[in-house]
């Protein structure tokens, strides 16, 4: 029996601002551990976050370049959860009022025909810190908070990607786009672009969507390809042997080329999102959006089309 695969991607793009999204701490890559974590990034009592305007500008650029709608009133919320590398106990993110709604990413460059991937939303949020385990043999793990508060733009696709090849084409196109826009290095090996892949299978395109499994934090194109391929096979085998796929978060193990369960998937309600009382709503005027529009360069997909037609080139 053949199965229809459905993939939705969540791509975290690290925005290349000089300072963090809510503090003046530097975002420079590769600094010694914990030298770039300010009181604000740790949310010590009495501190207040102040939004970095450049992060907003970059998100607007991205939104315009995918022909999305810029939400003219955008709201930051607290997403509550415990994690050792999240000293605040919550992450500032956007829930109901993300800065970008809708749009589509042009991935035609990877194909001979026009092809677009529908984007559901893109929202701003702060990164968490990072646990390090180099000292594990001596009996300790470390926490590096340099990354806490680094601005991320999380781009979420609709569940419309049909194959591994299309998923990889999407990631390559988004990387090229953010580099053209000069809003991110797009370097996956530095963690400046990371991807969660949501995968489900169903008997045919006419059936309702199957239960999705999310694979977290995949950090290279090759691993995205392998992780999806493995997960699709696993789900099909699971169903064909009489089991039901359950909603969960899995991790990709590159060494053994398989995915294993990490946790059962939380629903949004578990995070107790609420608007962050320390941050005002952000109102963005039409004039401001138009002003940002004038700063957009020629976009990669447009340039590609222009070169093909001007010089009679093959795609
Ligand atoms: P969460 O933060 O809980 O992962 P999001 O709404 O941010 O939720 O992301 C959901 C992602 O899962 C989107 O990329 C969406 O396209 C994808 N998705 C939703 N349902 C399915 C499904 N049945 N199969 C595959 N992908 C799905
Ligand atoms: Mg997710």
C-alpha cells in the first residue's frame, strides 16, 4: 500500500541584530560562556525588557518578502515552561498576534516549474540558553546563557510539504532569502537556522491529515532529509502493524540514523500563554511598513527569473 506524506516545518531563524531582542547584551557568536548574559536575559527581579526595534524591522522585511500580512498590532506573550537553560521560567514569544500572518515562500529555484510553499505565520521570540555536557565525566553539566535572549524569527509552514526533497528545497530557499535580506547568517552549523519537522502519513490525499509527530532541532540539511525519511518509514510500519501513531516530540539521533521519543507533545494550553505585562503592544503604521518595503533588495527568486529571461539560461 502506498501512503501520502504530509510535512510542516517550523524554522527558527536567528536574526543578526547587534544586541539581544530585549536587552543590550551582545549577540556575538563564540564568546566565552556566560559573558553575554545580562540581568534582563535572566529576568532577575526588578528588570524590564525593552524591545529591539531592529528585530521588528527584520521581521517586517521577511514578511513583506513572502507577501505575508504584517500584523499592525503585534503582542508579546509569556510561554511558561521549566527548563534548566531557561532561568526565567518562561520564554517571551508571540502567540495569538504574531508579527507576520500568511504568505508564501517561492521555491521555484529548485524546480523547473513555479512552486510555492504556504506560510502560516512568522513570529518573534527569544532564544533560550544551552546546556553543555563536556564536564559530564567529572560529574557536572554546564549552562551557557549567552544565547538567552537572542532574537529568533520562527517561520511556520502550513501542513503542505509533500516530500523530503521539497522540505530541503524549502530550507535552502529560506536560507538564501534571509541572506539576501541581510537579516540572518542562515548558518545551520552555528545554530543560526534550526528546524523542527512535523510529519504525518495518511492512506491518500483525500483522507484527513494523520496524527503528527514533531522532530525537534534538526541542524543540517542532510539530517533533515534523513530524519524525515526515517520517520515516514517508522510511521508507516507502525500503522501497518496495527498500531496508532500518537502525538509526540521525537529527537533525531544522527549517529544511529533514527528518531526516538523525547516527550509526549504538549498542547498550547499547557504553556499558559498570557500577554507579557512588561511589554507594550507594538503598533506598526502603514507608513512604517511602506518605508521598510523601500529597503528590500531584489529577491532571490525574482533575480533568478530575471537572469533566466535576460540571458536565456536554464533554471
Ligand atoms: P507547535 O508549536 O505545537 O508545534 P505550531 O502551530 O507552531 O505548533 O506548528 C505546527 C506545525 O505542524 C506546522 O508547521 C504545521 O504545518 C504542522 N502540522 C500540523 N498538523 C500536521 C499534520 N497532521 N501533519 C504534518 N504536519 C502538521
Ligand atoms: Mg512546534
